[in-house]
């Protein structure tokens, strides 16, 4: 493993010690790859994924915008799914990434969609 991956893994574990999701207030987990963004709402008590959205989904992939704007659309889409499930609040898990760029865009999109964290 590279040192960059190890560093992010340590940060991720440190964050996960402090936060966890419940069915009433799930964890909004973010994974960022070079090509896409993957977002999940997770109930850590039962270990279930309540909702998931990706920038690789057909409706998202059809959008011809840059990666930051696509990330904002993904955040908005997960907020819409959450509200359909009756979830208004969540805990944001940045997954060891800096709250900057595409991760920040996801958070802003989710807030615009109606999620509170």
C-alpha cells in the first residue's frame, strides 16, 4: 500500500470512531474515486445501506458537466432519496478525504436537497 492510502485509512478510522449512523439519523458515507462519486446512507446499528447514489448511474452519467458539478447533483439525488424514505437528518462521513472540492460539493448538494447535518 502507498503511504497516501495508509494516511487516508488512518484518518477514516479516526473519524469512524467518533461517528455512527442510526435508522433515524443515518451516516452519509462518501467514497471518491478518480472517475466518480459514490454516496450511501448507512444504518450502522443493523449494518444496512438505506439508500445509495453514484455518479456512474445512467441518469447522472448522461449529465455533461464537470466532476464537481456532478458531485453536487449526486448529493442532491441522495437527499431526494432520503426524504422519500422519511429521513431528514444524517451524519456526514467524509471518508478520510478533506472537506474540499468534490466532497464539499456533495455536502452542499445534499443540503440543497433538504438534508440536515
